C-alpha cells in the first residue's frame, strides 16, 4: 500500500512539477519577449550618455549671429550639438571649437544633418556680431548664439547647463565657469543627451553617425 | 658677541633683499607656441614646457609681452563637469624640474592682442623672476 499510494503520489507530484515548470518557463519567455518588444531603441555611445526618452525643452528666445532670433523652432528639423562657452576663454573654448570643426569634417555628408551651435554665456562681452566672427573663423557653418541672462538661465535649466561669473582684477577681466559637456538635441527639439570630455574626434564622429542613424 | 647685532642686521637685510637677487637663470622654455585664433579674439593662449636646469628652485612672478595689453598665468581645470579658469600668482619650477603649459591645464592668458596673429607670426614673451627677465620667442601655429 504505501508503495502504491506512494507511487501514485510521486507520479502526481512529478506531473505538477512539470506543469509548474512549464508555466514558469512560459512566464519567463513572456517577460523576456515583452522586454525585447517594448524596450525603447537605445544607442550606446562612447563619449557620453543618451537619455532613454528625449526631454522636452521649454520655449526660449536668444539672438543668433546671423542677426535673427534663435528660438526652440530653430532646433527642429536637424540634430544640434550645442557647446557652451565664451570668447574670452583662450584655452578650452577655441580648442573645442577647432575639434568640432574636425568632427564636422569627419561626418562627411552626415554633417548636413547636424548643426553645431556655440552658445555664449557671456552676453556682456560677446555681442552676436563678434561672436559670429569668432565662431565662423572655425567654420562658416557653425552658428553662434547668446542672449539675456534670464533666457540663458531658462535654457540652462532645460538643457542641463550651468554657468557662473567669477570676478577678475578689473571689471572687464572677469572669468566664466561653465558646463563642459556638448549638448545633443534631436530633430524634434528634444534634449537627447550629452557628450562629455575628454573629447576624442574619432569617437565624437562615430557617436554622432550612430545617433543620426537612429530613428527619432 | 658684539658683532652679533650687525651680523643679524646684515642677515636680515640679505634675507629681505633675496628676492631682488632672484633670477631666471636656468629657465629654459621649449615648444613655445600660441595657437592661431580668430582675428577678433580678445584673448589667446600660450603654451610650452618650462624647465629649470639649475640647482635652485625658480619662481616666475609675472609674465608680459609688448604685443599684448597684459599677460597672466592661468590654471584651467574641470571639476564636476564644470570648466573653471583661475589666475595663478606666479609659478614655481623645482630644481631640475619642469612645468608644462598646455591645453586644459596651466597656460598663458595673452589678453588684448595689439594686432591679429596668423600662423607663422611670432611674439616675444617676458618671464619675470624678481628683477630678472627672460625673453622667450613664441611662434604662432594653426590649431592641430
């Protein structure tokens, strides 16, 4: 008797276990399939971070070096790489702009899909006109923009950049601290991510090519 | 002991006048260059490698150049994603040591150029150590 009942019990247990395992396996398959199907398309980049979902940017109004206002609408329709700096910065700003020129060249035909923007956080000394002359020395295709501090602050809060004025020996020799990352904006004018230093031209080119190729 | 007072005075006087005797002897500047910048640039950078071939530490108090309104020594640094730049109060070069002035670090801040500079141009920059000064020829080069 114990053997028979025991045997039956054993058989039932085996069947239950098999069914349970099958169900668990099915659930697991479902979870994995769901993760694959529902996962947002992500692109891995070498030089920074892409946001899982682009973040909307609030309206703003700056002045472009082309003499036109520069607003959120000007960010739409193409990728934008925004570099925050100022022209009284002798070291890292011209070096980065020269590097962006090399990146633009490295992008080849894809360069037409990207707009490089030099955003000055020093509107007191950088007029749109001198800013344009400064920036076009590096590339005539680059756009330079600046604007009132209130607008720069709004945009900074949206794009995630900060800046601060540091007094110098004379009222005109002050310095500016500023965020160092390149800001990436997608063709729908959404904040897409950041490229962070140290910048390597080859990595920036390959990252931008990958990002441009990603459906947005 | 009666000589101790004059001796002390002499020693003090010597200590006080020591900086006046400081010189730039042993200062060697290699690869001194200025990256060509936009003609409208109000500020240019100066780079190079400053070596001290002497047995005593060198202190550079200030830097100047006839082609610029003023010249300062600056330190660029990145801190928590922020680029910051601060003026340096002089520069110490240890005996038989060297200090690099390079992109993203210490550099010369050449302010208010009196004329635009193009690749191939040159400019003389003076490094002051006490009352002594060493003039160093810098050459303007295109950004690499």
